[in-house]
C-alpha cells in the first residue's frame, strides 16, 4: 500500500453494536469504534469539518463526549504533529462515518487505531444530525457510550451518577505537574512569558515562541507571588475545561498579577477567569460554542473574524460596552451567533482576553493578531533600562 494510505486496523473497528444514551433517555444506535469499555461525560457537538485530532487532544474537552457534525471523519488519518497535548483528552468520540482509509502523506495511523491505541471509547454510524438537533433543543447533557451488551438501565444509572459540568473543577487534572520551558523559535529572545496551564494547547506557547518569547509553562496551582518572583514580561492564562466559578483561587491570583502592571492575555477559560477576577460573572450556555467557523465582531476594528471556539460557559455582559459587575472591563468582541461576550479588555490595566482560540488548531487564523497585540502590551511596558 502506498505510503500515507493505510487501511483501518481490525482492533480499531469492532463489529459490535453500540449505543449512545443521553440522560433524558434518548438513545442513538451505532457500532463500536476505538477502545472497548464505557465512556461517560457531557455530550457536545463540534461543527468543524477538519481537525478531529486537534479536537480530541484539546484539554478543554476533558470530561466531554464530542460528536462531530461533519458526516465523514478520519479520511486523512492521524499524525503526531497534529496533537495539541500528549494524549486524547475527550472522554469519548461520536461520528456518523469513520473513514476506513487514511489518505495523507502525513498520516501515521488511522483514526480508529488512534482511538484504540489511546483507550478512547467511541461510536460510529450514529445519526449525528438528529443528535445535534436534540442537543440544540434540549441543551448539552450527560450521556454514555457502551456496547449494546451493557443493559440500557445500567448505563443510565451510571450516567445519572456522573456529576454535571456545573461546579466541576477540571483544570487541575489536565495541567502540567512541573514547570517547563518553550524556547524562542528563532533563537532571538525578546520577552519572557509566564503561562498558567489550565489545559493549554501546545499551539499557544509555540505561537508565542515564534514571536521571540521564552515561555515558562506553570502548573495551575502556582500563585501570583511565585509568578511575580519570575519578573515576567507578560502573563498568559490558558484555555481549559470545567466551570470557571469553581476556580475562585486562580481568579484572585490573576488579579494580583494584573494589578502589578504585568500584561495579561487570557483565552477561553482564561478569559472567563479574568472577567471573574475583576467582578464579572459567568453562566452555562445551553449547548456551548464548539467549532471552527464561529463569527465574532471586533468592536474596536469594526471587522468580523471567523474563529475556532470550544467552551460551555460565557461571561455575562451588560448594556453598552460594559461587563456586568466589572466596571473596569469593557467588551471588545461579540459572538455574532448569540451576542454573547467574546472578548474583553481592562480600561486601565494592560489586560486583554477572548472567548475563543486565536491559535486555532483547528480553524482559521483570522485572530492570530491577538498574539501580536500581547507582544505590543509587553513592549509598551518594558522601560528602556530593561532593553
């Protein structure tokens, strides 16, 4: 078989009938895919047409069963270069059709083998259109994937015993346990960035490194005092899973760093925590924003960006450009699907944040300028004496 074209392995494509069962009793029949076993989590759908490996390895999907709305998934296989973390993070995977061929010069394994090798329970041949319509009308909910041999009532009991996403603190489970460095990509050190890992994707430190930054990635339990001791030029607060309301300590630490004048840039969970740090509140979206094609208006530039998004919570906005409960913040970006807050900036401090993924992976690169904006904040802060 030519290099880059591989057939799906037998252990990654079981012929066993399987089901996806939702907590409200709705059942979707299919065939087992990936590893054997039972997977429980919150069921969400993702509208991206490509990037399934980046989605699977995005730590923000910890605790979730991800259903792809694109009807054919796996056609270009998997490659180590496409992973956003060391292993898949999604609790389970749901597809309509899993391609039986992986045709790409970059492919190393098929999707089915990749799932099986990493212990991910998945299901194929699901009516993902009907599933998506159900979630859109009823909201994201807990669900389970299991072989038909597992009795439905037993599976439902396990689903209902699983904690809902509200109130869950999941970032500590996906954060690095030890600090590590990402060096400037081209050898020229311009800035030192401390990055708080709440579930960071590998693309974010890489894009900062490409801009001449040495990035020190820190565990989620690091404190503001420990960050300030490093005397960084900037502080990056990453994406991650779970309910931002359950991570109160981190919000307080972010504010402490920001009030010392250190430029702060947050994305997704980091965006929510920055809002909460200055008095804002967050709420659970009915079915979240998950995909690589979400339009966002940049209110400062009066332009529209097509963005990559993955979040189930949002910052509560207010009339005008304000953030409810946080007079020091203003709204810089709006999600054009539902007018939710998609970006904020502090009116006085060098703090910016967005509710989407400017590093994309997968998705368009419309918002990569935000990394340059962060570089600009660090440049403005640096005095001539420090150059």
